[in-house]
C-alpha cells in the first residue's frame, strides 16, 4: 500500500481534506491530522468522539463520495480520447487528468478499521432508526469495499470509476 | 460541590458539558480549523488546477466524443452523409486525431464527396493507424483514382 500511496498521493490528500471538511461541518474538533505520508495509512484525521452517530457516519462515509465524484469529474475529459481512439492517442493533459482522477478515485474507501467502526456505529443500539436506514446499507457496502482493499480492490474501483464515468456520460450525451 | 472539568487544551477554562473530550468552547472552535501545512496547500492548489482544466475540457470532449460515436453508428447503418456530418463535428473537437480524420475521409468518399475526402487523405499520409483503417483508406484512394481516370478529359 505504501507504494500505491506514493504513486497516487493526490487521492490521499483529497480523502483526508474531505474528512477534515466533514469534521468541520459536523462541528467535531480535530485533535491531530496528517494529510500525506509515505507510510500506511498515507494520512489520518484524529477527531474527538462525535456526540451523535450521524456525525461519525458523515465523517467516515462522506469522503467516499467526494473521492469518487471528484475522481470521475477530473478523469472523464482525459479518458474520453483514450477510450475512443486508443491508449496511445492522448495528449499530455489527457494523461495527467486520467492519472489525477484515478489517483483520487483509488482512495475513496476508508481504512478497514474505520469502515468496521462505521458499520458498527450504524447498527448500534443507540443509533436512531432514521440514521440506521440512511447509513446502514451504505456503511455495509463501504465496509465490504474496504475489506476488498486487502485484495487490491481499490485499484479495480479506481479503474472502474475512470472508465465507467466517461462511458456513461457519452451514452447519455 | 463537584469541580467542573477543565479544558484539556488550555487547562484554564471549563470544558463544555456533553462531550467525551473535555474541551472549552474556544479551544473546540479553534480545533475545527486545524491548520493545513503549506506543502499540502500547494498540492491542493495543483489539484484545483487539475479540476479547473478538467471542467474546461469536459464539454469539448463530451461533445466531440458523442459526435464521434454517432458517426460510427451512422457509418455502420450506411448513412454516410450523416456520418460525415458527425465526424466533421468530432474533428472540430479533436482537430488532428488520425482516427477521426480517417473515418471522415471514408465517410466523405462513400457519400460521393471525393473533393472533400482528397485533402483529408493527403493529411493522413505517413500516419500510424490500425490495419483495418489503413486498408479502408487505401481502398478509398484506389476508388477515387479509378473514378478520376474514368472521367473524360476535356
């Protein structure tokens, strides 16, 4: 994972900044943070225990959507010519955008420990029913995704985002 | 009377009640704005520049890509005039792309517009492309030459 973190460092930074932003939105104090490092995990945000389960779930699950959406938006214009005319037909900006988008999408999933905690909080006895309904299935899906990162699923997910997003947009445009 | 817990950070003000981590209101507020290191800020600016570049290029790529795909659909259906229109629209977005140029030249030729196909065929000389496209272009050129030689000279 260390090498992947180095090669895809923008994704680590985006994930941690997204988490920082969700902490601010939920008004949860940040105790310590590292936005990028060569180790594993590449970054972390240590925050105080949120008072409400939805705050915790928003902080843990929110970055998944930020990384996925931002990765798709950035990669799409770079990947379109590569998909249509071949991998060797792109210009430098195309390759740069494709790499940047892929790097960001690769880091959509939280760490396995965080995902497991989010799943547990989503189904904890004290969690309100509405929060369970809103976040429950999502937390399970993200937990399974995070589990898959043990088997390099994040790379498959990153590739799927940068290939499927332009493909879907082209068929609907 | 029980003593109120002090803030873990400043140690002087009383901690806000209802939180697990004992912090006063001022310190909690300050800790919401955790400082981002300068190196990371530079990276953020670069990522935002990438996002801006992507947003600027996105409409052009989508329009060009969709036009190219429509062109392929018309080409397969044998609607060569429509295919030529779509490939011409794609070429405006991908001005020097070999594949688009080749498909446009072929569509023009099949639509009977050799005058439009000829300059495109000249632009394609010496370019690398798939064997299938190369074969189709060579057939076009042969047909154009044959038509030309069949025309009566004044």
